[in-house]
C-alpha cells in the first residue's frame, strides 16, 4: 500500500480522508481489537446486505468481505474498515453508512483474483473516497 488510505495516498481518517474510508477501523466504531467479525450481519443505511465472510486486521489494510447472498446474486464486496460506522457485538451486527445501491455499485470482490492485489485495493479505495458515491 502506498499510504494509510486504500487510494494510495498518505491521508487517512485523521488526515481528512473525504469519506473516512481508510483501511483502519474508526476509534468510535466500538470494535474490540482482535474480535472475530466472521458471520456478523451487515446493515447498510437502508437495510441488511449480508454477512461478513472474511475480515482482516492487517495493519494498513483492515477490511471486511461481505457475502451479499441472493441480494446481489451471490456477489461479494470488500468494505474498507473505515466505512464501518459501528460494530454491535451483542447483536453481532456491523453497521455501515452506505446504501445498498452504493455498495452494489462498488467494485466486485473475487477472492482468488483480488486478495492482496494492491491495484484492486486502490480501485476500491478510489470508489469509497469519491464524494459523488456518498449519500
């Protein structure tokens, strides 16, 4: 990665990332370090979008992969940790401030092709950092 944001810049939530969608969980998310989010339900701003299939706490590239199931015909999407508004461990839910349509329009995640692929991470970061894709 070029910097703390997926778009390869050196900005991050603390440096004014426009969408606060960098690769780090927000301090206010309520996420406990080391907590396994696999299986948690994921709630978009306008309803449920699926479950966490995979998550990474890797320094500089934390994210969750959401299996959207039948909602988008089995598509998986990668959400940078900075897109997560909050984590509710009791309800086992992750809340993001993006709508279903915005997440559906995000670059598709294909595990074999995109896991660890810096170009893909920049593409995802660019999507979430673009203010025209926000609510």
